[in-house]
C-alpha cells in the first residue's frame, strides 16, 4: 500500500540509557541531607490522613443503618 509507518528502534546492546551513571541509581541523589529530615513531617501527616480516611470510611459503611450482612 506504500504507507510509511514508524518503526521501533531497538538498541544492539543492553546498557543504561544515560552514559553518566551506572546500573545502580542512588536513592538519595544529590539532595542536601536536611531535605530528608524536613520531608519527615509532611510524610507523617499524609500517612495519618490516609489512615484516618480509611478508618472513618469503614465506620460509616459498617453502620447498622446500612444493613450489611456478614
């Protein structure tokens, strides 16, 4: 039919995509050390928020007025 379709370009060797780093990527990166201490408070608040949301939803759903059967 003469349609020009894009082809997937597959590399000939298996290697990391960036030449300036190896296979192991550091989890901490190049951030200053105090960022990890500062992120603790928001992470704790989000964890509490998600936990409370789940618990409140469970209490609302399991009320006797909903007449759920076990």
